[in-house]
C-alpha cells in the first residue's frame, strides 16, 4: 500500500532539505487511536548519505531507518530497519520517499510511504495504517512549513 501526500511550502529546496534529517515537531497536533505523534527526526552521525541511519522519534517510540537514496536537495529515501512501537510486529516493511521540486511559489514536497503489513488480515491492517500515516504526513509538513515561515520572517 502507498500513501502519498504533497504540499507546497514557500521556501527553497535548499532551506527545506535540512528539516528532513534534523527537526523538532512542536506545532500542536491532534492524534488519537494510538497514532504516534512525531517529536523529531535526526541523523545520529550528523552526516547523512546512503547507508546512514535516520531516526524518527514520537511520543510512543522510535523508528530506526537506513538511508537508501541521498540526493540533496531533491530526494531522500529510506527503509525501516527496526522500531520499538507497538505496531512494529504488524509491519513487514516500511519505506519512505521524499521528493522536493522547485516551483514558482516555493517547493513542492511529496512524501510517499510504502507499507506492507503482515500477519492475519494484512489488507485490513494496511487500511488502518493509511489514515494514521496520512495524519503523520500532514502534521510533519505543517511543522516544516511553520519552521520555514519563522526563518523567513526573521530574515526580513
């Protein structure tokens, strides 16, 4: 199953790119039904690149990912290698792809999550994951938009 979300953020790709690997989520958000609220993402080695680790931390646990494509400031892809979230045993694979594209009005960022559930009734599990992951996509984009607007306002 694929979940794709796109938003235009009024900033350049160069200014948005660092948030994909180092950002805190502090915009208020509404999460329920066990959907984890993202808190931050980070590169433990501070470098990045193919093979590097990326961590996403939420109020319910951490997802450890391995970067599979690194093309700043255009594309970042990674796959989950482990998690301590309660939903972890239900997921066979989870991959993410961020694509940034320059537009007249800013940067269009597209996030595609590819998830494969396992165990009994995987299709039903995937449908449940869809709504939760869509909520996470929108929340993260709102945080990144807020951060880039704060920087733009302070530059004036």
